[in-house]
């Protein structure tokens, strides 16, 4: 996916989940943060951040915060980006050969999944999770407890039991990672649920991305450690 009108700034503070104060061209701007997660290890005072300027001059916040530098590592932290990147990747034939349908935001039973797909006689569902947490070159998810994430994994197991294929794709919004693993220290229940899903036949994918301030694209798989 491609961003337009990207500018560099210096992060100053985050008053709440939705906005941040960023110095841009010597002036202070209130910007929209496109990630409501904690991201405490990323948004630290003085960090270099990248902003996309809105094309709507009437919008209250003129910039969206989309990426941050963590040392020498550039991390995309746009929470909407993983689904878009997965869709581009899947439509290019990289997720599944012979894909004939990829439908976002599909309800099945009492569940709502990021994608429903068809390929010939095959049918399946996919949940996409964006990964922004890095620890010494290792990608981890989640960065905070996520009961919603556990529920998604349980729902994917139900899909398998009903005869559908099912997958969860961790889109790692950075590159050069040594491996990916569930963050058992922060939320052991998610790790247990992920292993249970794998044992039930849910496909677990971990794909890192090529990241520039202007672009995010799927790169390739990383070593998965369950």
C-alpha cells in the first residue's frame, strides 16, 4: 500500500489513544494516531515519526501518524494497513493459488472475520493481526492483553469444525525479524489459544513487510515459533 504527502516529525506526547502532539517543520501539530494500542515502547518523546497529510482541508487533524523509528528500525504502526497489505498480497496470488473470491469483513454465524475466500471448491476464513512489537529482533504479539484476539482464534476453530479452512495471518509491520512468537509474558492465554488453534488445523502465518515512510508491502515469511 502507498501513502501520499508524507512528512517527518518529532513525537512529543500522546494525550490519549487517538491523538498525539508532534513537532512538524518547527511548529506543534495535533495529529491523529492510526493505532489505538498502547505502543508505549514506540511513541517515546523525541522519536522520529512519519505523518501522512490529509487531503481534506476541513478535517480537524491534518495529519495521520503512520510510522515511527525505533533505533535503526522503521515500524509502520497504521492499524488499518495490515488488512490492506494482506488483501493486495492475496489478490496477487501469493496467499492461495486459484483464488476466485476474497471478500472483506464477512459474517458467519455469530462471528465476523476479516476475510472470506473461495478457490474452486475450497472455502475459508482469515483473521489478520498487525504486529508492531519487537524485542531484540524478535517479533511478538500481542503488546497488551487481548481477549478479543483469543475470541477470534476460538471462532476460527469453530470454522474448521464446520468444514471450512481457517487461517490467522500475523502481518509484521517491520522487516529483518529473526522469528515470530506469541507474547506469552504479556498474555499467556493468547499463546495457549494460538497453539490450540494450530492443533485444530488453523493455519498460522507470520509474514514480515518491507517498510518505507511512503510504502508498506508484504515481503516474506519469518520463522514461526509456537
